[in-house]
C-alpha cells in the first residue's frame, strides 16, 4: 500500500494506492454491493451508487451515535462502473478509481479532508478497510477490527504526516469502546 498526502489550497488530499489480484468489475462489486460493503467497511451505506443519489452512513457498532446528522450523510457525485466512484461523506470528498492491470487492477483511493489533523486517523482506518476488502475478495473472512492494530498503523502515519499536516488526532473517545467488536476497519 502506497499512502501519501498532498496539500491543495486549504485542504489535504490523502491518497492510498493498492493493487488487487481481481479485475475492476470484482473490486467494484466488493465496494458497491451493500451486503459486501458491510463486511469490510464500518458502516452500512444506504443509497444507490449512481450519480446524484443521496447516501446515509450508519456505523455498524454505534460508533457514530454522537456524530451530527450531517456527518452521516453524503451524495454520489460520479458512478462509472467499474472505473470510477466519487462521493461525498459529510464534508469529505472520496474518490475511488480502478484501472485494469494484468490479471488484477490498481485502485487509487483518495479522501479530501478539510481538517488536516484527521489524516493519520483516516489513513489507518482506510488501510485496514482496504486490507479487509482484499481478504473478502480473496474468499477469506475479513479480520475483526482490533484497536491495537489500528493504533500501530495510526502511530506510523502520525510520524509520516505530522511534518506536513501538523499535529494529528485519534478517534473521538467514544469510538474505541464502541468499535472493539466491529468486523471492519
């Protein structure tokens, strides 16, 4: 996994690149099929993956119960299966692009953040999510979420990103207790 940050005006773009041994159609299905998405992602996403469709994000283990409602809403901006999916989640813009590569595909995933202090936190979470997506596509059960694994990844990203993005914040206090039994990262 190749992870980087880039400053664009007043925002930070967090980018992750990962190669999958599956073709773009298979990876798209893993990303966009609601029942599969719930197995590797910490939210149930209600809505259709088509342009202009509204989305609602519901954390599976109640981690987002105290978040403002606007942080749990989004909208699909672009849905060009199996190549490009672009959507908004709260104030973040997420972009997932898949390009065929031999017998698999390269996924370029990015999140545009208004708050640079969230870069390490989100990078650790997205890395775990994409690892779980790969396991699911390989026919394996995704790993259960483990805070100690997330914490190790988070600390690595803090070291990597702090010089560019400034001090980094972890999850809200109520997330760690609620999420310990989650099946996704």
